[in-house]
């Protein structure tokens, strides 16, 4: 069972975001509609499609998540993409934005979804931000 038993409340079928929740790839089904959250999901979807340069461009273009019930979840998507791409600057911004919500479940306030503990994403982003740049990166 690839999703480790996660199910959506309405359909009792595997949730669309399971890959993200369990450190796997983002859903890449073209039928999946990220709606207004595409700017934050696109880098992870592009990574799952093995298009890292496009993912890097999408991450750079993603705005700061707006205030609201999904703000921490969107920062978690940003953090996860930054970590996977080794983008230390974006990882540092995400870690800082998530610090106050470290004891929360990402997205749970929406009543629609959760990406799991914010602390996991914050810690990954903070570790990424603290790494030294590769010698050939300049």
C-alpha cells in the first residue's frame, strides 16, 4: 500500500497528496487540478516529472504564501521543494516562516488536508539552509 493507508474522508480512497505526506513525489496525473495552489505545488510536480531546471524556475517564481488556513501548508510545499533542489536561500526563508507554527499540523486549520507536522518541514529546510554551498556552485 503505497500511501500507508491514508484515505480521504469523502471517498475512502488514497489521498492525492500522499506522496508529499510520506516523503514521496508529488502527484503528476494531468487530471489533478492544483487550482490557486499551483505556484507552490509546481516545483514538486516538476521534480516528480524529472524536470529539475523547470522546478528551480517555478520555485523562484512562487510568491510568499498568503495569510490564511493553508499558509503553513504552502510554506511546507515551498520548504520541501527548496530542500529537494538544494536552494539554501528559499529553504532559509521557509524555515523562518514556519518557526512559529512548528507545533502545528500543516494545513489542518483548513479542515481539508494535512501535510503532517510543520516541524518536519521546518527542520529539513533549516538543515538545508545551514549546508555549505557545493564547491562548483559558484
